[in-house]
């Protein structure tokens, strides 16, 4: 069953309770802000680590962008200590089922130490709370104490504890959880988070911070994805691939990174690599855009199975004219002119100004055969670049309930 039909069926079965719980993770507040205001990034870092963990286990954690927008609408400043009432209000505004929040305290040496690395030896205590908004009930708090240089390990422990609190059915042990999540250098974490905190328009500064984070610790996956995504958006596919290939399996963006990497390989002309990547992603996240791109790579190799792949993408979204065009194009290459013409007509019904579809409709009507290497007709497959997996994640999370 195509994804969109599966979601509609789920809505019909349980219209009042179909959605799996969404979780809002708020930045932790720096209680020691008067002593160490330059360490306010830690609150964002802890929130990012917890959010990344929940998302990587297919839980529906609301994005940082959603939270920033609600803070703006409610007039809440990220650096202000929130009351329980404000936390609940933020969570309800976000339509979240559960909210994660907390604070941290840093001992004075973080601000007074002058010898190299003194601040890394400062003591930090982090406290995290979870409120179940359905029951308006707060769970037990989770705490971590240690030196700042061990921040990564402390955040990972808290993330694992929150994971088991909000999703008790998750059976992964802490040792297994940590196995694929190495401890990251604090300076790399700081650079990454400071990059995240900048507006999207600050491309140069964000690139600088993410690059610094990646170079400080080559085990740190998240900045690799951010750098790859930014270069991919600029259509710098060669350099984007160099970063995307470094995104690790435990990263919540692993599938998206490989989807984009597949597109990079496609535009580099490495269709075999593109096919492998799209197949791998499609096995895990069966989205129309993945099926379409896989079929496009197969088509570039004149593989007859491309037509079936385009048809599969079309069955999942009949409103997209590109899927009709691609299916028609594959049928035309195979010499099935009458059926190809039907698809081109359908594409034009949805996009009347599509001159390329008009041109190929004429070729199909004239039974004009495909000629490999003809620059006017070769390589006209249409690639999809957006990886929209949120609906699939929601469906998968619901089915796990």
C-alpha cells in the first residue's frame, strides 16, 4: 500500500488517537549565567543530544525550528529560567505529548581558571525533567555530575535515561547505546552548537563553525551532515558528497544523508553507486522520491526495470507531474508509445506549461524511437531532491505503539 494511503487508513481507523506522542525538547537553563555566561551553549547542546537520540530511535521529537518559532510567538527568551507553567504552555502550544527540560550549574572555576584547559576541569551538574502533558505528571529527574571535559558522556547518559522514560518499550542497554556513539570533544561540541544557534542566513559563519567541529573530532557525525546538506543545497554535489559519506549509521539523518549522497553520485555519473544508495534507503524508508530516483539511475543505465520503479513512485503520488513524465519517458524508451503518450498527457493535465512533456508526447504519437546518445532526448529523467520522511516516521512510530 502506498505510504499516503496507509496514513489515510490509519486516520480512518482511529481519528482521535492515531498520532504517536510527540516530544518537545527545550534548551536547558544555565543557572550559573552570572558566573559563566559564555557557557550558555551547553543548554542547547544537551537539548540537541537528547533530540538526536529520540529521533534516531524513531520517536517524534519536534524540530529545533518548531521550538524556536514557538518561543518567538510566546515571547520567551531561551536564556530565561522557565517556570513549570511556562514549560507546560510551550509544550501544549507545540501539541507535544511530553516535554523535556532542565538546567545546569557550573562551579566558579569555569570563569576564574586562567591556566590552559582550566575551564574543562570545572564541575558541572545537569538536571533533566520530563513532564507527561497527557497526565500532567512529572517523572523523576535525571542528574549527572562531572567535569566539563566529560560533557559528552554525561549528555549521552541523560539522553539514554530520557529515551527509556518516554519510550519504556525501548530495550537497548546503555552499553549498546554507547557502542555506536563515541564521546565527542567538548570544543567540537561547542563549535557545532554555536553553528546551530546562528540563523540559517549566516551561511559563512555556520560553515566555519561546522567545519571546525568536524575537524576537531572526526568521529562527530552531525556537523558532517550539516556541511553536506548546505553544499547540497548549493548544488555543489562533489564537495557535498565528501561530507555526506562521513555521516554515521547512528545519526538520525543517516538515511537523508545517503539519499542526498545518492543524488550526488547520480550527478557525478556514478549510477551504480546511486543505485546501491537508493536501494539501501528505500529498504528502510520506502518513499516515493526514493523509488523515483532509483528508477532514474536505472534508466540512465537503460535498465528496463526503471519503468516499474517510476510506476511505483507514481502510485504513491498521482498528483506529481514529474512522476507521470518519468513513467512516460521510461515507456517511450522501451518503445511502448501508446502507453507513454497516456502518461505525458496526464503530466500535461497537471502541468500544462511543461514544454518538455509536450515535446515527448509528440514523439510518442509519431512513434519516434529512442536513440541513445541523442542530446535532445537522452538523460531526461527528473530527480527529486526533497527527502520528506516525517509522515513515514509518524506512521512507523504509531505502528510501534
